[in-house]
């Protein structure tokens, strides 16, 4: 083990923490030691297999931050393209899109001529040449290597050239995603890719629905076979300390009830009452309150204004949220109710929105008649709701007056 390599990774992560104004606690420092050893093994010249790392624990303990800082330090020291970081939502979206594109391309390829490959009706077929008598058997021909199917080809494209694959915020609630993860892990480990994963869930609790958990078990077995499982479970949820003074998601706010003065203090000018805009993702179109591109608002950035009902009360998905997060660096979500007052589908959509915006580090401003603590402490019993409750603590809360602003869009 090379002390110089270990020290380089430690110093890089500690310097990143210092730039953000904090020091690692004892549990985080112990995890950094384990990450540094992983980095040393990855950068070493020994050819023995390197075990990856699966870091799990409660929300707000610093798992993603630490793993991300370690990943950045490793990316700086490895060849270009040798490291890949992907959030779970982006992972499955990219793979599903690549698989679909390959299947469409295959369908558009050349097909057999009419009259070949099976019986026909109503078509005249050409006579075929007589078949020659079989001769003596010759030496066996070498079979060509079979081409991978659409799924494996899409996975190979993702993994090509990768030495370290970082799966951030790994969680499973869908059987299709569980099957896809198993195939990804199988090909990654067969190719010698080292996997680093962070999650709120211990591997054995992925896809927790007892009716479908068995679908995830092959992938769980692969994780246990190739990764060391480490829990980061310190006593403090650091998001309770707030994110004031930082950028991105943590620069956002929870505005109650969302007056003109509160919006103006954030550099926001509410759209006129009743105004509507259309945002397109692929072939689908969605009405929102306003969609402002760079230069159309006060600070020159891009803004999406959308009511809770338009965002979560209709069939939207993570595909749209990921697309919009890339296009609009500030979201203003208005008229947000308690999640216990809406249906389960709307609950899960809003949970997914927060996950996507945190990962993309997009500023979120919420207007609501409910206090942030009331919203957080009345979370429904939904998968990953605990993570949303933790992440919303990064928002500063502003309370001003009993009446909502006339300029604040209503649902």
C-alpha cells in the first residue's frame, strides 16, 4: 500500500470539506480511510481483483458527499474516461433510452424478402434451384462470436473504458430496474469494473416489496460478492444544520405563503395570474405556469414556474424531471400542499422531483400555506419519503404575513 497515494486522496477530500466550511466527523473520517484504501488499490499495479464499496446509512450523514469527493480525487488521477459517475435515475433513463434506440434501429434494418422464411398466401414465389446431394462432412466451421442483444450492448456502451463506476443514491422500487441492475452488475464485474455505490438501503432491503423482492436477489448477491458493505450511521443528520449561503439546491427556500415581497427578496417576479406556457420533452407536451430561458428574468438565469398540481398531480415522470432539471436552473413550485392530502402517485412524483433536483443541484423555491416543519413531519409512508424530509431541511424558510400574494400563481 502506497502511503503517498493514500495521503493524496485524504488531502483532496479534506481540502474539499474545508472549502465548504466543515471538517469530517469520526465516522466520516473512518469511511474516508476505507475509500483511500480503495483508491490505492485502483491506482496500484497489482492485477488481483479489487473489491468495490457499498456505503449505506440514514439520510444526511454525508455518504454521497464523501463518495463524490473521493470520486473527484480519483478522476483527477486516472486516465480520461476511466471513471463514470451516474445517479440511479440517470442510469435507468440512459439505459432504457439506449435499449429502445437499438431495438428501433434493429427493426428498421433489412428484412427477409417475401416468400422466404415461411408460408405465404396470395403471393407468387420464385422457384428455387434444386438442392445438391449432401457431400461427405467436412471439418467443423468456427462459429462467429454472437453479437450482444440490445440490453447488453447498451450496458457495454455505458461501461466502455470504465475502471471505476460510481452508482449514486442506489434504490430499487421497480422490478424492471432490478433486472436491469443485475445485468449491469454482471457485465461490469465480468469486465473488471470496480463499483462504488451509495444508498440509504442495506443491500438486502433493496426492492423491499415482499411480493417482488426475489427479482432483486441475484443483483443483491452480486453486490455482496464483489463489494464490501460499510454503514455510515453517525448521530447527526447534517441537513438539519441547513444549507444557507451555498449554491444550487441549498440556495433555495420554502416561502410561506409566497408573497410578492418574499418573491422579490429572492429576485423573482411572479408570472401574471392565469399565464401558461408549454414545455416539451420528446413527443410529450406539458402546460406549466411559465418557462423562462436565459435573459427573460431578473438575474438572467433559466426558471421553471409550475404548480404542484401541474407537476405532481398529473402523469409526469423522472424522464421529464431530468430533462427539465438540465434546462431550468431554478424551479419555483407553487401551492404545495401536505403530501398526506394528495394521492399516492402525486406523493411519489414529488419525492422523485426532490431527488432529481438535489442530484442536479438545481435551486428549488416552494410556495406553500404550510410550514416546512409541518410538511416534513407529516410525510406519508412512502418509499424514500424520509430522504425527502431530510433534503428539504437544506431550504431556508421564510414566513411573511397571513395572506398569499395576488401575484403568486394558484393551482
